[in-house]
């Protein structure tokens, strides 16, 4: 069974996708979180000149999506980060480490030329696996 996750206070999705997807795997479930940008509910970029603030905003959104699916950051097993300026990596890494230092999921960071929204310089997606009988 699949459950689509689209928090009410998030930017409406444009196109055929969901913010998150919960997939029942029997004794476990998986949560896939679509690439998140630092945009408010109106679609306006948040902190367009501050990659660290954008990264923090995105991780808070990821926590919300995971929570709606019954998962937590501690359940994250994979992170993919897309960054428009690799020289900003130390700022992104510092925030990522605040959220994931104890978890240590597998991780990929790739420099890209741009995101789909002007003013958004980092995009992050995650995958989580949860034991179905977890608290």
C-alpha cells in the first residue's frame, strides 16, 4: 500500500508528484521525500542569499513530511543534496551535521547549475526505513 504525503501548509505541488510517499513493506515501511526547496507556502524562496538558512528550512520541512508518515529523522537511511555553488558546501554541511550527525545515513552531494526556482540554491531529498512496530 502507498500513502501520499502532502502537508497542508506546504507549497502546492505542480505536476504529478507528492511531497512524500509512504510505502508499506510488511514488517517495515519506507518513506521517500521528494526534493525539497526552501520555499514558503506561497512559493516564495526563503532566505535567498543564505544557503545555511535554506538548508535548515528544508530539514525542518523534511521532519514535517516524515512526521506525517510516522517516521523521524532518526529513520533516514539516505540523503541526496543538490547545491548550485559547491563553495557553499561548508555551510550546508554544518547544518546537515546538526540534523544527522548521530544518524550518519549514506549521503550524496552534487553541484548543479540551478534548481527549478530562482533564489533556491539547495535541494534535499531523503529516504527513511521504519520498523512497523517502532514508537
